[in-house]
């Protein structure tokens, strides 16, 4: 039986959240390491605020950092925002409250789009020949998956397994949506990423969940629980039962069961108790197998790199650091091949002259303008 803890916590008050997180990992018998480099992967999908309940609350991250600090660990907090906004993940660290937490514990903030990528081409499902993962995730001694409980319009559940998808930098996540034919293929990619990174511990912020997520258009629901497990699949099984899904209705869990990531959906030993809190906006019905799975928020909100010819000195640095050789000299000019580019955004950061600009779609510009007007 795989242990999953469920600890009651109805507030984001720091001391109570710390007690809840500590109790949640003690109930499953997890041993916090000493003097290790530990990377915390929260859910940081956009430059949102804690009270919107679209992201892992900073109080959960504070509690994990405090526990790691008590064990003399070197702490990293890493993620990559899913929706492009000026400042990308660096700004999201501020709006989320993570920057203050990092300063409090001497943790290093890691925007994954700034990190070198490592190509992984073994042990995958075969849907893609290779996946590029930020090297820092593989160099850490341990990764802690600090996820948020949300329903999801496409993948049905955004929990522990799906949170690992956010390890892909920048618009690379959107590319994955476009390259897969249906939700089951996308689920397999997400499980590949989970299996490559192998988080040692998953902690779920279910103090408030988001019904009708994953964006701020969803509705916060108080659930008053902190969940933890060494098995992300088992944790998501418990999350499903809380919000009204059968685990087999969720693509990620159906695929995880086939892979043997859990022997059965009944192979869960709950340490604590849960109270069903039925979400009202759950996606029901069979898994889709057509190509119409992507909403316009996937297909029409992306950004692409564009070379500013006036500022470019043709130094070639962007060519050297591009992980997929999408940038090259063509007729003496630096040129980006959109077919090869994975939109990881690293070149934006690396250009010494800021000659690589962001080319946004009209919908992306419209959403960003709307967020500024509405202050969301």
C-alpha cells in the first residue's frame, strides 16, 4: 500500500501551514535529508497572486523551505511561467510571494527558461524522440513537487503529476500541446517528464482548490487539506476522490496505471481523512481522440523569438546556446527556424545586446492588456 497523508488545515497562516506540512510528511514516514541540494517545484503558471488560488500558495513554499533549512539543505525554487508576460517567471516569483520566501531562507530562485537544457532521448514513450529538460533539475540531489489542486479544462485534473509538466521552459509546454494528437498522448509526455525528474516527495496545496481551473477564471473552493506522498500518482488518486472524479476518468492516472506507477487505484493507505468537496465544473465523458483538443489559449497565445536586425551584432552567441540548433546564419543574417524552435525563451535572456525580441500573437497581446486593465 502506498501512503498518502491528509492533514486538516483551513488557513494560510504561516505557523499553521508549517505544522500541517510537517505533520503531512511525518505521517508518511518521509525522512528529510541533511545537507543536500533540494529543488522545490511549485505550480507557478502565470504572474498571479496568492489570493487567486491558481498557484501554489507561498505559505506552503515557506513551510517546505523552513523544514529544509532546519536540515541545513541548500534550497532552490524553480519553475517556468506557462503564459508569456513581460518579465516572464522572474516577475511571477514576485507576484506569487516566492521572492520574499527565497530571501527569508537564502534560497535561489530558478527561472527554468534561463537554464541550460539537457536532451533526454532514452526511456520515453516513443511519441517524441527527445525531450529537453533544464539541467538544474537533474543536478539537484532531490526534487520536491509542491503542487496545487485544480480541475483542468483539458486534462481534467491539475495535481502532482501534471505539475511536473511545468519543468519545461517557456513556450515549450505549448509546443508539446501542439505536437500531440490527443489528451492521452499529452498525458504520456507529462509522465515521461515525471519519470525523468523523479520527484522524491509531492506536497499538495489543497487548503483552497480551484474549480474550473487552471486559470483565474476558475472558482476557489475551500478544502482545508494538505496532502503529501512519495508517490505522485497515489496523491492524485486521493485528490480525485475529494473533488468528484473517479481516478480512471483522468487521462494522467489511466496512463500511470498502465505504466505500473501504481498497482491499482485501491492501493492507497490514507493517513488522515478527507471530506469530499464536489467540484461543479468537472470535464466528464470519454477521452478525446481527435485533433481538436487544444483551445485558443494554447494555439493562439504563444510567442516566438524574432531577431532585431538593427541591434544584432551577429556575434553568434544565440547560435551557440540554442539547445535545438534553431538559430543559424542565413545569407549572413542571424535567423530563427520556427520549425525547429521549441520556444524555450533562453535566447531572450542570453543575447548580450537584447537583440532578440518577443513576437506575440494578437490574442496574447489582448490578454496581457486585459490583465493590466483588470489588475489580474
